C-alpha cells in the first residue's frame, strides 16, 4: 500500500472521515509513527491510515472500504502486545478500538458483562468491583491493555493457574467479519450452537475479524486470600517446591517465580521486601472460602520447607500482600535499573521440566555473552526469561534474537510451546515449525481462509514467512516515540 | 450392500488394510444401527495410520465416514442419509502419558472415560468431566459431543480442559492442534474447533487434558421445595452467596422421583477439604429456612450418576428429550412454562437443570401421535428462544424429527460454519448431513 498516490490517499481519507468523523482519521507521517510498533519495538511498520471508529457499524464500513481497495487492515488496542501482532506489516489501515471502550451492560445475577473491545482490562474489574465482582484474567499489563487485545492473544496472567485464560471467560462475541458483516459468535448463554466459533476466534491474533462486543464472565471476589513468600538459596529448590505443591493436591490461584537478578532489580527500584541474596523466590497465593484457607496455606508452607526453602512467610495483612505483588508485577519495569534494554521471551514447558529448562536458559544466554532475569508463572510452566542487553552495542541485539530462538527450541524439545500468552505475531511466525508440522500449518491456513478468505485481515502474522530469516530480520532498536516522551515503558 | 455405490471394492481394500476380523459386514453390525439405518460396513482400525488409510479409502469410494466411540450420542442429529462406514475407535484405547506433576494426561480417543478415570484416580487425580454413561462414553466421543455433567458448574466443560488434539482429517492426514502444556497460544486453538463438532471436521484420535487433584471430601446436599419458583429463587441465592458449589441442580418432582426425592429439589454439590465442605453445608443449611425450603438432607454419592443424565429415568419410555441453554436466571421459569406447555396438550414432562450454567433438559412422557409431540417441542424451542437461548432436540423418533429440526437456526454464524466445513472437508466425507446449518 506504499504505492498510494497523494490524490488517492486524499480521496480515501475523505471517505474514511465520512465514516468515522473528521477527528477520527490520522494519515500524517508523524501521527502514524506512534502506531508503528507495539510493546515489542524490534519490529516497526507504518500504516497509511489510523482510524478511530466508535461503533460496530463504523468498523464494518471501514472493513468494506478496505476490502474494496484490497487494502490490508488490522485492529489495534492499547498496543501493549509483545509479538508485533497488531503491526500493519503490509501497510494499509490500522483500526484503533480505543474509542470503543464502554461497559455496555452488567448482569450481576447471571455474572456476565457485555463490553466493548477498547475497554482497559482493569477498568472492568473497577466497574464491577463495588458489587463484589471482578474479571479474572489479569495480564501484567492489565492497567493498560484492552479486553479486545486480550481476545486476540487469549491473554493469561498470574491467576490463570486456577482461573483459566481469556477464552475460559468469554461466552460470546459480536464480530465484524473480514468481509464487513456484523455477526454474533456464541452469545450470553453457555453451550455453543454448532461449532464453538467464539472459542476459535479467541487467540486468532486478529486474523479472523474484529470483535466489537464481548460477553465475559465476571466472578465473585473470593472470601479470603493468603499470600506466601518462599525464599530459596538454589533455584532448583524453588522448582521442586512447585512440583511438591502440586503433588499435595493443591491448586493455588497463582505460583510465580522470581530469580535473583530480578529480585535485586525490584529491591533497587521499589523495596518490596524480597531478600536480595536469595537465588529465587516463589510468590504463592491461595484464595476462595475462608474455611480451609489456613490449612491450605500451611500445606504450602510445609511443601516449601521440605523443598529446602530457607524462609517462608505469609503476608500478615493486605498491605504486605500488595507490596509483594507490586514486586512481581513491577519486575519488568525494574529491569531498567540494571540494563538499558531487555527482550521478554515467552515459552511454556511441562512443569516437571522446570529445573532442566531453567538451567538450559542460563547456559544459552551466557554462551551469547548476555544476562537473563527470570520472572514467570511457574505454576503453569509459562517461562518469561528476560534477556538484558544494550541496543547501542553493535551486534548485541542480534545475539539476543539468536539466544531467544535457542530458548524456544528447548521449550519445543521438552514438549512445550513457543508461546504461553504473548502470541506468535510477527516475532515467532518463523518458529512455528518448531512445534507444528506442515500438515498442521496447512490445516490452520484453511481454517483462516474460512474466516478471512481474502487474507486482508491482519496479513503476515502467525504463519511462517517464505522469506529467509536474514532477509526479513528485525531492524535495530530505537525507542518508541511514546517511550521517549516517558509516556510508556516496555513490559 | 445397502445400495451405497462403490462399497464392494472398498471392502476388499479395507480387509487388506485392517484384516478381515476388523471389518464387519454381517448381522454383527446391529449395535451400530442409527435410527434404523444399518451402516454398509463397520471397521476397527488399530492405529492412527490405519484410521488415516480407512478415511482415504472411504473418501476415494465416496462412502461417508461416521466416527464412532461408545455410541452414546450416535442418535443425536438427523439420521444419516446413507449407510456409510462406521469407523469405530475402540482399539485406540491406550493411556499414552500421565505425568502427575504436570497435571496433564494424553489418551487415545477410544478409551472409555471410566477406565481413564480409574487410572488417574489411582494416582490421586481426575479429569473433571462427569458426563453420563462413563462406562461406555469414550474420550473422542465426549469431545465430539461436548458431553458434560453436574460438576461443569465449577469445573467447566470440555472446552475448558482439552489442551491438545491429534486428528485424522477428511483427506486422511494427521494434524495436531494445541499441545500438552496447560497454557499455550501458539497457532489457532484447534482443540476448540473439535469440541462439539460431532465428527464433522475430523476424527480425534488422541487428546491431552488438564487434570485436577481428587478432592479430599465431596458431598451432595438436597433442599426440597413445594414450588419450582421457590427452588429457582434458592438457586439464585446460592449463586449470589459466597458458597463455591461444584454443582447446582434443579430437579422437578418427576425428575427427582427416581432419586427418591419428593417435591422440587435443589441439589448442591461441594468438594474440597473436609472443613470447607462442612462449612459450606452448614451455611447452606442456615440459608434453607429463609429460602422457604425444608431442612437439607445429604444424598448418597451414588446420586451423582443420575444427576449426570438429567431426568432420563423419569419415564419408562420417553417420547422426546430436548436440551435447552438459557441464562441461569431464566431456568426455573423455563421449566415451569415448559411443563405447562406439555400439560396443555395432555402430556406429562420431567425437567432437570444444571441450573448455575443454564443447561436445562426437558423429557416428554407417553408417546402420542408425532404431531402432538412435535407441537410441544416446537413450543419448548420458542420458549428457549424467547429467553435468549437455544434448544437441541437430543432424542426423538424419526417421525418427530421430521417435523422438528434437531438443531436451532445458527443464523449468520451458520454461514461461517459452512465455510469451515467446506474448507476442511470439501468432499463432505465426515458425518455428512447430521449437524447444524445442514453440515
């Protein structure tokens, strides 16, 4: 789409403005720059237009224009994604959902809410909180990321160990199909009529259409919560404590692991009360009924002690609990204390392979002359090695990318996956053959064709490129404009 | 050979591939008769490769393939238009991998749920699905039919637990989706595609599930009411409370009779640590008086089984079974209206619901002429739709099915389903004509 003539571009701009209003279209290069990447700044691509619809009918009309013009289009939420999934990789139209951010309906009796895709994840919990409810999926970016973006990536978070990921909380979706039709997939009731189209749509990374209304479950807040911090002198002890907890028949709400480098960064930045000399800490939470909560916490303490924890303590009050969680949730920001830049990896392994894989991760990163901090969802085996580097040093970024690929290979070799919650996007499309055969990918392509026959809806994502990696390799890092202005950090 | 063209040549190829003992063409096909239609042939492949070969051979001969697990849901859907080939998966019954520390299991599709659960329970874990007929229902069948039971209230349905599938597709190739880790967003979520697809998109040959630890204690508590209305209000009060039940069932008098219950009953399931179960049962007892129910009684563990097959034993020979999805708040009212609609036409009915998730089952008694039965079912469906839900005619004689569609109209989404079917099974080989939107 880079070949649009100035006249053609002006005409298209007028047509888009006729749909969404004059304040709803960006087409100047400096305005478009803000939308050239998501949270993964390794990849950048410029759109021809960024448009801001406020209704499903707007979205449908925009998609029909794009379809007529054979112009690629992609929906975008808050841009917190970490795999380049919402980039206009082939130019065209970015459809920002940020002005469709309302809670349309809350039905407390049936424990569902109908929301627009641009609603910020945490804002839903705020909206229903006064009635004693919350929205369970809690990605670390929940203060900024949108529910629509969560739909695209089937986002998780620390508490998905017990409560499941986004798809487990979505009952139905109103979507604009890639041909511009408004269709409901699923609805407010359980039990799909026919194929579970809502279930398949969630996690399709914006390649099946654009969600315009979302029916989600809201949960009652638990009566009681207990948070345990267990401190270990060896990282293997922390890994085996995870297995020991599971072996006792406990299903905690969350089991998060934080390694030494990360603990030190967090303590430097925020002083959350983690011991700086520990090799690793586990943050474990149980919630639910008041009855039995002490027993569960006691069993967790016991499992950690038996695995060699040097210190185990239970948060005495809500203030201490929040401080411990602040350390976990702010870890990504804290890396700024110890490194000019870092790249977040996202892989999944069977829980029992934790000790082996963490060892391999450290070896791989060290072999590339780099450092790594680990802060991740240990309970469900979802690793987040964060490789620290200095983008100003020539060649360092390429070594990060190479180390990342090796880590993904290890995840695949032990029977795991190359993404637990960040998606494939642009970043990992060429890693797909690590875990899927040509037949698997061909089948998925056919499924995509059923939803997106022209391929104009978010092209270039999920599937491996036919180009060699060298040709399409990432460009050197430079800070995102909003990062430079101090409006955002990468996490 | 039942008049399906191309069958004779196909039989020779099948015998060569599977051995003659795994190819049935005689009277021994009788367990595989669906709605009076005898399949042309029933085959028992012994490996994934053999499943692929059978599908290829059948497709080449233009003979439809009907995947078959335990046969517990074989009668769901319009009858097959042709005899076709029944592909029975019972020889694929291995437990491939169970790693307790990972809380996951990989199992072949032909294994029965009961034998899977007994292997898992021996190691302190279980697959948190409790559909009816566990001794016959197979892993593949419960995926294809999206089978569930009362504990879905807390633990969800197949879509919440299935994390990976291996499937033989319509062209006989083998495709994997998902994986064996509990959290995974790489590629499209193919497991979701196969849940409830009734064998129309591919034949699941093995599956990986998330597991749960077996709870220390489990209990069923029954509260009896005079009126459905009060029972519905009680169910809503439980939903709005701090209780975390595993099951929340409403049974009318006809459905509760076979369980020894009289009146309208709310059955609440609890599990967890003993102190958690005790505390919840006590809280429920405290609520009972204000809810207008009689004092709660504890039901024996054996009561879980009939709860999984709602209202099935209410009548010796039911005329039809319809399942309805509505909002939880509409459950009791729908049961009342459905009962009344049947009564107006002189028919008795029995109703039971997984009330907290809005899954209601209505059973019609005393077979009359098909038109009367059809009229009641049509009214039930209208009630479901008026309540914002939908209805499926799970079972009825052919004469009734010819008047009342099995599936509701899927609307514009039906066109997407048809396109998916056309993409993944372009020659319409897999279980044709038995699903939603004419698929």
